[in-house]
């Protein structure tokens, strides 16, 4: 173990804590060599420690992933899955699919009652809601292909954080207290997060069972999770409830390298995640749809800008619901959905003077034919290698079930399948046969980890959590920089809006779209729906002088670190 990681571990063992960011910066941070932006200050510091010790962006991403499983349990995970987009300093691009899979005993009607109607809570709470986790296999696969530091060194900070504990932020303490009754109902055997007295800021959260699980992974690799003691604990947890994940499901899980979605927007190259993520296809289609319009001239969230973006979103989300699913089970028409000429031709037919009712919008016809509590992090190392990684349990704290004896949360990703065609999921997203439940199938996702090049050079590393809002948030985050001239911090701080075809409304955060513009849009058939925060975006921009400008979303405890 090298100096910086060793220092970090010893710092924790000595009872000290790395600084935590309670007062969010209103300006971008700039670093000369490396940048790491995550949902938690300690996870960001772990990434920087790995980079200081000579690790690359992938090494740092692995260490951050495991650290988030400890310090950010509502979305950081070893019991969930996700997607990683990678770009090397030389311009090589790749994407890693470590999305969860349906167990072998899953079937199309498993969440329906005798009348064929969905039983909502079955796909949301408890053991039956869990898909086969992919995170540990994904991190091992990433390490085999691109890692440079020893595997055990990358898990050491997470083990120390779990074993010796870390101080809770005010936001975390509030969330822990809010979820106590939910956790008690689903965890008869208890869990580290359950206690009789309320949690408060600066309480130390210790997770001994999770530390033991991480040690098995550190010494045995993914075999320490998918076989042996940990696998037995997962299967025992399934039997305590109504779960169906078997030892064979765990042993057979594999992460998959896939060809990224790559396309252009003006002088920019967009590199994003392919199916079973809908993110890359939908993001590229959105950018293609608005490219001919003078957004920069119209301005940020002006009347005309909002109309064009909403009408593009309405149509792209209709396509998403119809055509997208796991490419290993369904022939996804990628080229058709990302055909710039087709997407722009469709937009030319739109009447921008009046909203198009969503009931009148259908998916393009192909010839022949996610809690929002996900988390994202962005990393650029000193050589210019970049990682954009989004990972999730689906809902906040997943299925609400801690694996007794192993100390980690199960996901509730099965809700991301189309439980019944035409029935909305947790996020109101509709789906069809392409995303129906099938054994061994990966559920469709909106996660959109993205890297942007400008004229062949690394320009931006961006992503966000947010369920169905992920795609539109990344869409806005990119436009905020390339069209509206925002820096990294402004691009993630600016208020956001969202439209997903159905329900037919524009969701808006506080401060998004000025009142006068809203009034005019409402008159023309655009209903608004006020809601809380949309996403928690992390953005790194490479400046013309080579420095790294980092923006951490102030909607949470997110933190940018580097040197």
C-alpha cells in the first residue's frame, strides 16, 4: 500500500476525519493535475488519495465505488449495479455494463395479482425486488482491463471507513432518522443503521458486517462476493423473505464491455452509455433534435429554448418507451434512433406556437420492427484518462433490506422492468415488451454517464442520478456549458426542468423557468408541476489551458477534490 492511501487509512484509524463540505462552494474549483467529484466528501478524498499514489482514473473509480458503498448507503453500493464510460488519454473509448440481471426464476407476471394488475410494493420493497447485483463484478472487470494498483489497496480505504466509522453529515443523519420505521419493517434481524436514539450530525457510523464483506472481496476478488460466505448470506436473506436470487444466479453473473454510443453535436463528440441504458441513445437524439435551433441566441431557459427542448424530450421519451431494452434479448434499433437527419426532420414538423399533447405523440416507427437515488462520479487523472460512472440501488436505499451478516443493502432494480406494458414504474416511466421481465435479462436504465470531446480533445466528464430525469439533466448540463457559456459549478447548480412524454407536464425545480415565461407557456398548453430537487450532477471541464474545472452539485453533500 503506498503513501497517500496508507495516510488516509491511518488518519481514519486515529479517529480523525477528512474535511467535510457543509458550506458548498458557489464557484468552480480548479485543479492543475487531477479532479474527482462525487456525492460525498470522503469518497472524493479517497479518489484523490489513489491518484496521488500513482493510480489512474479507473483505479480511483474502483476505490470511490467501494467507498461510496460505505459512506453513501442510499445509492453507493456493492448490492446494486451501474455503468461506466471510459476515455483514455489517447482517445480510446469503452463502456462497461455492470447492470443487475433478473434471477433465473424471474418471469413476466411475477409482480401481478390474479387479475393481472401490478402489486406495486412487490417490485419496490423486500427481497423479491432485488436483481442479481453487478457492482463487484464490474469493478473487478474494470481493474483487470485498466487497473494498475493492487486490488486490495483500492478496497483498503472503504474497509477502514466501514470498520472504524465516519462522521455523519447533517443531511445523512436526517435521512437515517426518516427511514427508521421502513428499515425496521424490512429487517427483523436488525442492521447497523437501526438504533433506538435518533442519529445526529457528527455521530460515527460503524458497519462491522460490511467491513468483513469488503475484506473477503479484497482478498478473494469477486469470488469473495459471488461465491462462498457472502453468497450464502445473500441466499439466506432471500429465504427470509420472498426473494428468488440463487447461488447459481450469483455465480453466473458477468459484467460486459460494450461499444459506447458515439455521435456529434456541432464540434463536440458525445460518448455515452449504450443499451441496456437508454441514456446514450436518448441523450444523443435530444442533442441532435435541438442542434439546428439558435439556443445560444435565444438564451438559457428562454421561452423558445424551453419549447424546443420540451418538444424534443416528449418525442425521444416516446421512442424510449417503445424501442429500448436489453440488447442481449431485444434487437435495439440504435442506428435508427440516433439518425440525426430523422430526428431533425421530426422536429421540423413541430408547431412551436402550441404544445403537442403527449397523447398525439407516438414513437417513431422502426421499419421491420430509474430513485432517483442513484449516484454519479466523474474523474480525470493526471494523464488525461477520464471515467464517468453512474451506479445505483434504484430507489433510495434500494429494497430497504440489509443482507443480515453481510451488512449491505439489496437493490430494487426489478422495478425498472416493465412490470406490465403501459404501467408506469417508480419514476412514472412507461415501457413495453422490449423491457418485460425475463430470466437473466438486464433491466432498462436511464443512467447516462457521459464524456464530451471538442475537436478530438477531452472537454467534459458529466453525469447525474435522478431516475427518469437523468437524461434530461445531462442534456441540460451539456447545453449549459457549450451553448450558454456556464462554468462547471454553474452548469450543475442551475435549476432544472424535465419532460418525459407521459405524464404530460413539465416538472420544475424551485427557480427553474421564470414566472413570466411559465405563464406564457401554460397559456400555450404546457402544464407545470413543481417538485423538489432534480438530480445531483457532477461535472469536470477541461479548460483551454489544460486545467481541470470541477463542479459539485449543491443539492447534496457533493464534493470536488483534486490537486
